C-alpha cells in the first residue's frame, strides 16, 4: 500500500534528519512545509529500499516536503513518465535543488529527453524552465548522448553562448551557471567540441574587456585541457 510505504519513508527520514541543514536552508529562504535536512546520499539510500512505483512517486511529489520530492524523482519509473507529466512537474518545482534532482534522476533518462529540452528552452515563463534544459543537456553530455538532442551542434553552442555571454539575454544567475555546466560536459567529449566552445568566446568583440567572460573562458580551457 502506498500509504504504508509513505509512513515507512517518514520513519527513515526522521531517523536521518539533520536540523542544522534544514535550519541553514530556511535561513537562506528555502522554505518547505517540512524539511528533514537529510543529505542527498542518505536520501538515495532510502530510495534504494523501494521498487520503482509511479503511484508512490506521484504521492510523494504532491507533498511540500523536500525529501519527498527528491525521492519522487528517484522512484518514478522512466518508462511510464509522459511528456505531460514532465511539464507538470517542471511547473511545480519549488527550488533549484529539486530542479537538479529532476534533471539528474529522471528527466535526462527519458526517451524524449531531447525533445523535452526544446520545450523547456523556448519557455521563458516558468522560472526553472531554461535552467532545467541546460541541466538536462549536462546530464546527457556526461553520458556522451549528443545524439538525443534534436538540434545541430551550431544551434546548441549558439544557445549556450548567448545565455552565458549576452548581458541583455535576461538569463538568471542559475541559468548561466547551468549553461556553463553544459558547456563543460559538451566540450569534454572531443577537441572539436571544446574548440567550438572556446572559439565562441574568442569571437566576441568585447571579450578582452569582460573580466567575467575571461574567467569563464579560462575555467573552461583548463577543464578541457585536463580531460582531453
């Protein structure tokens, strides 16, 4: 029974709760109805005690409880999760941490992940939409799955460069950071791809007068030299 599993999960979370973490998060403005403050590795251990279960995942997701939402992303079966559900969950994401969990544990594993990113990248109404797209790209690039993206490399790199470098793009800090992460994992895959990213910075006519861009460029260059 779903209710019995939820009671068990609550017990596990109480035993693992960390008041210092939950208090720190609350002080930073991350406020849930309930936050046990359980670190990600321990939440993952709790998830491992249960089989994938769509009903359980749905019940966990609807609660305003940090760890329940994290567990929902881990326990939702990939095979039965639809584009409609993905859009609904995306619209209900409360904080960046949950966006990261959705991307890592669920969205990037969907057979339609590439198509989903196109929906997200063109959605500028929802707070986490474009950030989610870049986070999913990062997860796909980690696995070498460029093929899942229904866009050309030129379009992909152009979108990332625009988000990171254009001061008038309207991109939030979290969007830019997620885009930089996607750049890192994209460029790691080959020398050709790393040069696509680096040359994008070098071609910006104000590059030398933008210390922020030079810092990102140097960080990426170091990253690529280390992995390639």
